[in-house]
């Protein structure tokens, strides 16, 4: 089987090398990404925005492998980071600090210093206390911090509750009604420079209305700031959130999504104010798969299980959000080794972890046998980055495919190194 058979929200891209070859060469489980698929997605965003001042700040928490950051940086991408560790990463990958925006509700003092020292583009500030902290730190090291206020518009992005962020009961941002007050306060702080306004209402959004409603609220706020408080907003950051088609979800195509956003911004209060977006999932998800091998088939009274060599420590989305990942057989063989026709049956695809929530798919119709390889699709985003060492399992390697070449972008972890941190 070839690498990609579909990538609905982008350009179909078929890599030449077979997954079977990769599995045999590298071993399983391993994450496999298509360089061209990632680049294609990024370029669709770039093309859609080419006539409007903008920065695309890829949200690196989605997939932060250095090779991917380096690749996107070369295409002109900026980056949305959420920790000092992520700042180290983007700098190491050769990214331009003037295109880095820093999000997150709990920025520590040392992280703020780190970011001020390299002159990042903007802190996306999420509370009044954070604003004060940034001002104090900037003062103490003789810097000025450029900021935007992350507002919470109380809009339901109609996604999974764990990944909605723009509702009243979420911890993110500042309620939009309080925003004029916070901006007024920010204006009085000597080491703060207000440059933008920001929001991110959630992830895996599959229709237009939440983001368009959000923009209406932002326009209203920008107008209040300009006309009543003499604060001029120099960029609008709409965050990320566009969904991908895990299964029968049909999110808007990137091009149309951006077009509708730009149409909304074409308004007397906002026209030509530079736009920042922070896409993550829509760039990386469909560009990656998790390749795994069936260790055992187990049949009990009620169910058939395919027990694979990847578990919830390698890919947690199904266990965490009950998320759907398509699962394909790498080799579709009609006959088994004895020459009999293989029968299709419904299997629960489960991992080796000692938890009943350790599954990647339930009731999947497959004609499989022990030793077969499976491709868990749309695993390029929130896949490897959420992997853990639970059950003292080493995290899988990561492979990049480019046309008919493959290269290792993360080595398989060493068990020795895991144990190195512990002592008695
Ligand atoms: C996670 C996150 C993103 C990216 O979201 P996607 O749904 O992956 O596009 C962007 N901005 C912020 C602040 C985030 O937390």
C-alpha cells in the first residue's frame, strides 16, 4: 500500500515507497510523515493569504519535530509556542524570533525572560496577573514586551469539550467584556507595548460560523479600543482550530475558510490590519500515520481483538477524546498462508497497555492476521507529541518520507536513557 490515499483538505499526494518496506526497514511502531503533504498544506494557507498582510504561525504543539519546524521555517512560517521548551525547539530549528508568538495560561518567569531575551514578536497574554508579571520582568531586564490580549468571546466552537477553549467556563483568555479595561490598564504599563488582539476558540472546528462570529466580536472590540481608548491594534491573531476529516466530518477547505475570514475583515474597522493565524492540526494531521504491527489476534465469546504493538502511550487521542482514527491494512491480501480466502470480521484494535481504555479503534471491519501491519491514519497531529513512556515503553521513532526516500527524524528512544533519570 502506498503512503497516502487521501488528504481531503488538501492536495492528494502519493508517495512512492510502500509502508510495508518502511515497517520492515525501521520496525514498528513508528510514525511516518510525508514531507510533501505537510508542505502542501502550508502552501495552501500561504496562497490563500497572499494578497493580505499576514504571518502564519504554525502551532508547534501539534507536531514539534525539529525537522518539521526547520522545513516550515524555510517556507517562511512563524511559530506559536506554549512553553520555554518549545521556544528552545523553534530557535534550534533555525526559526526567526520575530515571527514567534507565545501563548499559554501559565507562562513562568524564566520562560518570560527567555522570550524577552530573544525579542519574540508577541506575548499572547491570558490574564491581568500575567500582564503585571511580564511588565515587571521586562522592567527588571530593561526590555519592552510586545503583547496582545487573548480574549475569550464565549463562542461554542462545536467541538469536543476537551478541545474547546473559547467558552465562559474555559480557563483560556480574558472575557471579551473585560477586554477594554485590561487594554486600558496595559496602556498604563511602561514596559508593555500593545500591538495586537488575539483569540483561539478551540480545535477540530468543522464549520465556518464559530470563527466568523468571533470576528464580529473582535471587530466591535477593535472599534471600541480605537475610538474610545485611542489604542490602535496592529494585528489580529485568530488562533488555529480548523479541523480535519478524521471520518465523515467534512471541515471547510482551507482556501474557502481563509476567504471567508478575509471577507469579514474587509470592513472599515479592520481592513488591512495584518492577520496572524496559528494553524496546527490542519497542517500536520493528514500528513502522518502511525505504523503498527498486529502481535496477536484474540477471540473471546463476544469480541475479536487485534492486539497491536502500539498503545495509548504512543497515540492517546482515541483513549483521551474517544477520537476516531481511520485504520487501514497495509497489505490487503486475499488469501492466507494456507491458500484460504481470508474472512473479514469486526475487530477492536487494542494496544499492550494495562488499561481498558487502551484502544485505537473499535469494531473495525478488516481481514487481518497476526504479523500484519496496520496504518493508523491522520496521526501527524497530536500523535507523537502526546506520546508518553507509560508502562516503561520507549516512544516510537519518527520517519520522514520524501518521494521515494525516507529518513529518520527521531531515533527510537533508548531504554537506558529513560532509566538514567532515576536513582535509589
Ligand atoms: C492548540 C493551539 C493552536 C492550534 O490549534 P489547531 O486546532 O491544531 O489548529 C493554535 N493556537 C493556540 C493558542 C493553541 O493552543
